[in-house]
């Protein structure tokens, strides 16, 4: 199933009445239950939501509750990205990214869609221990970064000093490079 084909990315604070209930469901059932609730609520102006319209084929891949919301609201937030105000050249930092449907690489598609719409390069500001495997795979797939040296070349090309990002877990756990935490 191609979840990506009909899905779209919209800035949370620019939603229109036709998707109001979709955004309310997302806030009530995802954000309010998230460990990152304060971060997300304090930064709704930097939040982009990825919405998929109703499709009966989704019934087989999402929970009954999510499918009920999808059907009732004729759409569902299946992922989101929170961006930092901090920009450098054509680089913008990701503060937080997540999806509500696993195994479909939705975060990757959100990043690509945003980069294409806004002509920027998105990279994480902070790579948490729990997300280090995701970013390892992402950097390998998108930028062919497979070693600390490849990463250094990438950061240098982007004109980013290693101290400007918090990638300690990435360097330590994934790259097997001792790095101050």
C-alpha cells in the first residue's frame, strides 16, 4: 500500500476547517499522551503534521482506534516533524520526528517532502540513544555515510562544526567512536 501517494504535509498552525477534527484527534490522542508533550505544545508553531486521507485499506495496518478516527474524520495524522528555529545556510534542524504507523518509513518521507517543498536540508539537532539506529540507517541510505570519516566529511561540507549538534550517541553507539556525552 502506498501511504505516501495521497498524504500531505501541513504546518500545524495553518490548518483549515476541513481538517480541524484530524488535528484535534492528534492533540488529544497523541500529544497529550506523549513524553514530549511540553516540547510539542510549546512549539506548535514549528510543528508540521503529515496527514493521510481515509482509505479503507489502512484498516489492516493501524489499530482499531486509529482506523475509527480515520474514518470518522476522513483523515489521520500519521506522522509529524518539529523543527527548530535555528537555521544555518540551507540547513534546518529537526527537534523531534515521529510516526504513528511503524514499518512504512514515514519519517523518511516527511523529511524528503519538507526538503523538497522548502528547498532546505534537514538534519537532527540531537540524536537520542533510542533513535541512533534510525539515524544510522537514514544517513547511510541518504548520504552514504558509513563511517566517522564519512560523517566528518558530510558535516564539513554542510559547514557544521561537530560541537553545533548533539550527536554523541550516534558517534558513540553507532560509529563506535569514543565521544564525550
